[in-house]
C-alpha cells in the first residue's frame, strides 16, 4: 500500500463521518452533496430501497427530519478497500440511539454498513450505501422513572437545561 492510498482511504472516512453528522444534525442540502447523482441506498437489510440521491435524501428527511427525532449514529472499525483509482468498497460497524419524544420511545441498535464509493473529480462520494441490523431494541421512555431530555439541538439550541452550579 502506498501513502497515496492511505490518503484516499482517509478522505473516504471523512465522507462517511460527514454523512452521519449531516443525518444527526438534519443538514439535508449538505448530505445531498455527499452522494453521487445515481446513488442507491438499501436500509434495514433491504426493507427500504432507494435510487438516486434526491430520493435518498428525501426519504431520510421525511423519516428523520422532525425536531422530535433525536439521533446519534457512530461508525467505527472501517474496512476500506480501494478497488480502482476512482472506486472503493467499505464496511463499517455502526451503533445508534434514536430518541423520539413524540412517541416517547428510545431505539438502540447496531448494524453493519456496506458502502461503495466513487471519486468524482477530486471528491469521494457515496455511490451505494446500506446496512443490515445485528440488533435493534425499543424501549418506552415512560417506563424509566425520572428520565427527561434536558438538551436538544432544536428545542433548546443544544444548551443543557441542567444547572452546573
């Protein structure tokens, strides 16, 4: 492996990290730019299959865009293989937590993403993405005594309502 290969792999990592940051912060226009125009997505083991970056972003915004939908997605353990000068494959472990205050539930889970990347000009883009769950669990927030959401990017501007004293 050459140093230039490691630089390309690092650039691909940044695209994946940006993808999840944009989802969690609901930055839909920025997210759109991370995909190739003809990108495809297959979420939840293929339950949701989408074609084209506009359809992918519209799906994510429709399902994750509410200010009552709080998500935290973390990927790690990247396995990235350059398959050509402008193509790559990646597998990522993912852990996520979603708090839906309108439904008063918390969803926790883990999955493995499988991605294809394509270099467009100087930038790596996601050409295909999707995950299959290793597990997912749902918990009623009402069943947890004293549980309260004390900060939200959208309802509190990200400021904690707890006093540090």
